[in-house]
């Protein structure tokens, strides 16, 4: 009994801060976009608009859930729940600091890849169950896009694993004590971040919800909490991808230099700071870039990123073999 209570408390310790972070990330994004576009952003509800996410959540909570008459009701309701749960499940293996991880499994990176792949199902099921051509077209686009960029994401992760020799996320972080992988693997770092934008269906790759042609994409028929869960799932995935980038390339909870005063700052604080910088990058990309055309998106994934990442993988393997630097 005590064991179950302990597990439940550990889950709550991860999920509650995460949900608060997701809520305030939406506010931060709107503030950043406001600053870039030379306007104020949300500033009415609460001091500096700090209660805006709570007001938005409350508004969606009090709305009526409308299920289309010809929709597949069970799948229609399950799809947003699936998307939201998967965005939370990924955090089980993310280490915030040394030993601060819910499940320190030896195949952590494989688990994360599997979770991000399953995210496609929520989107496809929602598009199909809505019984609307706009939603279905958005879902098909999303599935094709996520599958395309997962290939290059996988190859980039393989390159990092070659340098570490372990699938454990804590080991990946500790392998970066001397130099962060963002330095020797800089092209892969940039490729990973751009692929993460495409993987989470964010600007400039938000083709599945292209307002100009598909109304709102796969979630067009959703209202109230269904829409809110998709929204939370999307922003949760953005934070998860930022966390993955920090762990794989920026030394996770490790300070930039192993000297005081950097070592005085606790590890989780470094991790949070790096994550915030990357999450802000998502908002910046949304304000700064125009949307890609669908054929350009596919061309970038298959004809540019895939050959580049494969080439860099073989190059890294060659260097490690030549200098006998392969991890034991």
C-alpha cells in the first residue's frame, strides 16, 4: 500500500509541475509573439496577464462538448485523451538531475522514440472518427509528416548513441561532462531541433492545421475539453522535445563549465533554464517564419535531412573507429 502511495506521489510530482508549465508556456508563447510583432500580448486577466491560462482553461471547461452526429463517438472521445496521455508518459524517463528520474530504465531513448511514434495514432484516430474531410486530410498530412521526420530523428539519436554507448538517458548526460554533444555534432543538433519542430506539428511545419486551407486540421470538429486536451498534448510534446534536445546535446542538468559559481546552481535549475530557452525557440519560429508548402516539407525531410543525417552518422562512426574513441 505504502509502495503504491509512493509511486502515486512521484507521478503527481512530475505531472502537476508539467501541467502548470504547459499552461504558462501558452502564455509565454503569446507574450513572445506579441513582443516580436510589437504589441503587448495578453495583459488584462491578472497582473501582466498571469491568470490568462487559467481563464482560457476555465472557458474551455465550461463549454458544451459537441459530438458530430455522424462521428464514431467512442474513438472521437478517446483520441484527445490518447494524445494528452502520451505527451505526459514521455516524462517518466526524463532525468531532471542526478538520480532525479521516475524510471531510470536502460532503454530510455527507445521508450521516448516509441512514445513519440504512438503520438501519431491520436491524430489519425481523431481525423478519421470526426467523419469530416477537412479533419481527415489534416490527420493524413500529420501522419505522413510525423513518420517522415521520425526517420531523421532516429538517425540523429543513433549518432549520439554511438558517442555514448548506452541507451540510458542519465548515461547520455554524464557522457557530456567534458564537452556537450552540441559542439562536435553541431549539424545534427540543428537537424534534431528542426525535426522536432516538424514532429510536433509546429510552425513553420504546421501543415496539418493550415488555417488557410484546412480550417483547423485534425481537431476541427472538437470543442470544449476535447480541444483543450489536444492543445495541452501539443504543448506537452513541445516541452518533451525541448527536454530531449537538452539531454542529447546540451548536457542535461550539467552546468556549462564545471567551475564555481556555475557548480553552485542546482542541476534541475540548469535543466529547466536550458529547456525554457528551447521552448522559447518554438514560439520564436512561429512568429518569424512563413509556413512551408507540403511538397517542400517532404523534400526537406527525405531529400535533405535523411541523406545529411546518414552521412554524418557514417562520418562520426569513421572518426570514432579511426581514433579508437568508441565507448566500451
